[in-house]
C-alpha cells in the first residue's frame, strides 16, 4: 500500500488534476476526496475522465478526517484554505495550492486580498536556489501560482547572473480558461471565449504580481519591479508567458542568456531550454509537469526576451504540488509525473 493522501477541494479543476495524478502515482494512495459543495456526489459525475474512481463519492470537508492522511493537499479558495490549514495539526504535511500562504509581507497581502494575512509557508518551487532542500524539510508548503511559476522560472536565472535589471520587468501572459476555476461566469461562456483573446486585471492589479516580485527578489536580490498583464486565451489549459527585462549591457548576446539558463537548470527534470530557433508552445506541455523556455536578446531595445510555456493545471498547480509532496515524503521527485506532453 502507498502513502495515503487527502485532497480538499477535489471537485475543482486543480483538485481533479490532483486526483488524476494520484491515481497514477506509484507511491501514493487516495484517501479522503473532500468537496463540500459536492459531498455525496459521484467523483465521475464531476470528473468523468477519472474512471478509476468510479466507485468513489466526494465527502464532506472535515479537518479531523483530513488529518488522518500522510499528507493533505488543499485545493480550495484562499479564504477557505487558510482556515483549513490552521485547523490541521502541525505534524501533518500539507501542500496548499491557493495563495493563502505565499506572501511574507502582510502589506503586500492586504493590497491584493481582502482577508487577514495568514502567514507564510515554505515556497514550493523546487527549481529556485536552495528551495529543494527547504521543501524536503518542511511540513507546510505553499505551491506557487500558475502565472508566477512561468514568470519566475523565465526570469530568475537572468537576474541571478546579473544580466538583467530587476527594476524593469514586463510580463504579458495568456492563460487557458481553467485558470479561472470552475465557478460559473458569463465571461467564461464558450460564446464569449471562442475566437477571442482579452486582457484582464491590467495595470498591476493581478494577485500574482507581488508573488513574482517576492520570489525574484529572494532568488536574485535587488528590488524587482514587475509590470504584469494577464490575458485570457480561447483554450482550456496552458500558459504562454512573454517576459522581458532590461539588459545591463544592451550588447549582451543571446548565447549569454542561454548559458545562464543552462547553468540554472542543468539536470532539472521538468525545465527545458529549447534548441535555438524553436519557441515554446502550450500544446507541447499539455498534460505534463514541464516548462519550456526560450530566450532572445533584443539588441534594438536592449532587453532580454524569455518565453515560457506550461500547463497551468500541471506545473502551474497540481503537478507542482505533487512534485513538492514527493520531496516532503522522501519519494523520488519525479514520481507520478511526466515531462512529456500530450499531442495533438
């Protein structure tokens, strides 16, 4: 028998992806699958693709029952996640997929959220300097946001290598509709989304902005200033992020940028710098825990340009959470995960 893991918020998109990954994991076994609003409903009534769970129903959200697991995943809205996280005993390993425990600065939290600041947990992005060992030793881990994961992995190596100015960063990223969650919304109706792209929460108002600035500042020093504009793309899942930063030396060649990525991500199982001339596409990362990167040096504008693609429900959410859980439980980091996408 494998280690028993529980999922709170199992009826959402990220929760469903967690269930899918857990059922295929060689070392984990699904315990409680909690979904307060769907308690008593068949799992396959909400997630018809999860036929291996055809005999399971969603159960009520009960922190006492969650605490019986070897590890708990929280895939809840941030206000609910903070309450459940606080109710779980300190000895129970927890990976939270919400924003509840990502930010260290109460002021930054208050500027973007209306609920009280719940504190900060270990940040669960293993590819950052020193993060892997910190996650291994943690009992509470905050999984990064989907946009934040793409942007941080795209920019951290350049800032760490001193090639780019942390005070002049611009990110434009498009996400599939699953990034908005499962709650009904007129803006997410097929008739509104199909054949259209639209920006939203522009002007520095998106909640991943302080998270990106915090992680880049901790990884590379300096005081990052990020201008982030998200967009909604007519696809179910995936993120394509175009990240630019002013180069300290406008004559910096693309080879220097690529060398920085090669140094930062050498041996990383899920972060792939593509061959020169090949640019990331969301289609290549679907269903995987992979991040595809490519870099260019724009000598005309004096900026580094890095494009990142990932699956917002994979490396951007559930896959990342499984990766952190593997480290926390002493399992192989890649267990139950794949860097290979699904095509076509």
